[in-house]
């Protein structure tokens, strides 16, 4: 076990290890998170140990094995499952593609690092592992037994594990090499500090196209429909949005459910209740909600056996007849707005229903809906144009020092405030994110100064002006702080350079056709999609 250990420990330079140890900290902290795919294989795929099933991908002369893929897939599967919980769908996320591409990218970087002479040595790997707490025994020293137990529980052979670590450490060395190659002076770091620590408070006007008072003349509608392309657009809209023109009768309702032992989807508490007791409880609750002044929502929140109903007050939203059990729909759809049902029995238990609102069945032909569709399409085109013209007009007048109160009243506009934001911000409260913001904000110096142009963010238009600017306190920028800022900036720049290098390495491999992805493994995404869709 651990055959490289004695040789490595005999000549290791401790200072060198300590100097570079932070580079591998992320790698080693991840060791405890690994879970052997053999315990729970989320791929559900029985890839064979021979033939194409034993190799997941090839990168140059390197092979990525089936086991490597399954181990990486298991880790990614567990991580995404924790993030998305009930909404987790590995097929929709294209998880197999993502995992396989990440494995290919890492292997490509490993080959690049090797070519640059950065391959991790046996000494480096062994010394790192002997420092890892996960492999230490009760005496605080490296334990062969603990190490073997870890390998067995994670489905590793010693040689495969050490090669995994070697590749990861080698890539980390390449990352460190690139980071050390970047340089940011303390003067440049100070300038960056001035920008990032300067705060601005901005006033803004929001021009929302949907709130523009726009009308379409009947003559414009006639002209739109007289044109063949306009008529085709109206027909296309009608066909793509059938729910707007053909809708079955719908109601909006709340209910209280009293379930019992043996009922469909009964909760643990409801399983303790016999059917006769459930009916008696439902009758008592009906009397309670029939009492003048009773609050149906409060009673539903307290008494319903439907878990989601306890937080929504029994709200079912809008639904058609086919959406519910027939007995439920038959009882609900004869009620008028605000009316209560009696006790309604379904396979889920006993219900008390209150109708909140109703919508009659809607059936429209294209001919009947055509003019309204044309008007809506014309409004959709005109509103952004009118909003932009209004924003441009007010911006121009403000720039020339002219009063704009009459326009603010005309368009029902009021100045709002972003509150304090940093001068390099890309996101402005009340406005949103825009790549156009940061560089221009830095140039705003004097209160009342306008942002240099009308800003378009997600289809809304904004006119901005500076309310207040606060410069940072440079007395807090000590020599030590300057040094730290320069180092941090160098690391950030190094990370960007490394990301560019990674893209170039991948592009070169693709160009030379030296990457092969096993289609059997990529097909796992489609299999998972069919599985989640009941296919």
C-alpha cells in the first residue's frame, strides 16, 4: 500500500511544499465529498467493461475510462440534486454532456501542463496526501489502513487514485504558473481601489413601453390587414396562441380537504383517521365556514389535509373541468361566485369548495379576432418606439438645461433613486444589469451630471443623473493593503488568462480532431429525459 511513500518522504523539501500547498487545497478538501458510484449509480446505465463501453472519451493519446465518467457523474448528480431538489432533471440539464466535457477539458489541460514540464512528481503527491487529515490514524500520522479503507469505499485502486491526484495537481500547477506570470502594479491596484470603493447615488426616470399611452387608429388597422404580410402575421398569432381565443369554462376556487386512512395521497396524519371520523370532521368544518363572518382562508389553512393548501389557504387557482376529479368538478362548476358547496366526496377524501371567480367558455374565429390581433401587434411595435422617443426628448432637454416638468406629467414619470452603488457596478437597483453601465458611471463627477446616453435595459429605457458621489478614504490604503490589492488583482488577471488558455487548448484539440466522445455516454441525457417524462 502506498508504494511511493518511503521514497518520497526521504527527500521532500518542506518549505517548497508549504509555499505551494494552497494551490492544492481545493483538491484535497474535495476528497471527503467523493462517493463511490457503486453504492448508488444514478446513470442507470450498464456500460460494459469491454468494447466502446469501457472508454468514455479520448483526448489526444489519453483515454477517459467508464469508471472516471461514472465517478464524476455521481459527484455532479449529487451536487445538482441538492441545488434543484424536486425540480432536478439531469436529462434537461444535459448533465452527461457537461460532465464529459469537463473531463475532456481537464485532460486537455493536463496534457498541456505535461508538455510544459509541469507534471506533478511522486514526491509532491505523496507529501500532499500524507498531510491530509482524511488519511491519518488516531496517532495523527498517515495510516495505510485508513487510506486503503478510503480507496475501497470510493471504488479506487491505488494506482488509479494517484493518477487522478497527479492530473489534478498538475493542472493546478499550470494554473499557478499562469497566475504567477501575471503582474499588476501597486499603482494600478490603487486606481482599481479608487474605482471599486467610490460610491454613487443615482436618480433615474424609467420609460416602460407597456405604460405608454398609445392608440392605434382604425385606419392603421385597416391598412395592416389590407397588406398580405399583415394578414399573415395576424393569422400566425391566432394559430400560435389558441388559449387567447378558445378557452373552456374555468373557475377559480379554494377547498378544504379532509382525508382518511386509505384515501388517495393521504398524509401520515390523515392515515390515523377513519372514514366516518373524517366525514364528521368535514361536516363540522362546513358548519364553521357557513357561520356569518367566518374566514374560509383561515379555516382552510388550519384544517385542510392538503399540504400545499396549508400555506395557500386552500387556493386551487384557475382550472377547467378536466383538471379535477369528475365528482369535484361536477360540484364546483354549478356554484356561483362566492358560493359554498356541501360535502363533496372524491377518492382523495371529503371536500368543501368555495368558488372565487368564473370565466365563461370562449370561442373566437380568426375573422372575429383579427382586428384585435392587428391592434395588439401594432401597439407592440409602437410602444417601444414612443418610449424611446420620449426618453430621447427628455434626455436632450435635460442636457440643454431646459425644464422637463411638463413631459414628466405627460408620461406620468417620477424620479427614483438607485441608492448607493459602486462606481464599477454592472447592476443598478431598480434598473437591472447592463454591461454598458460600469465604465460610464466612473466618469460621473458632479451632482446633476447626466449619464452619457439613454440606457436600454431589457426593453425599458432610462435617463440617469448623478445625485451624489463619495470618494474612498485613501488614508485606509496602507502599504500592506496596497500589496494585498496588487496580489489579488494579479490573481484575478491570472484566472482570466488561464480561462483563455483553456479555451485555446480545447479549440486546438477540436481543430486537430483529437477529441472523441463516446455517443453511448452522451445518449444518457436523452435516456434521462425520457425517464423523467414518463417515456
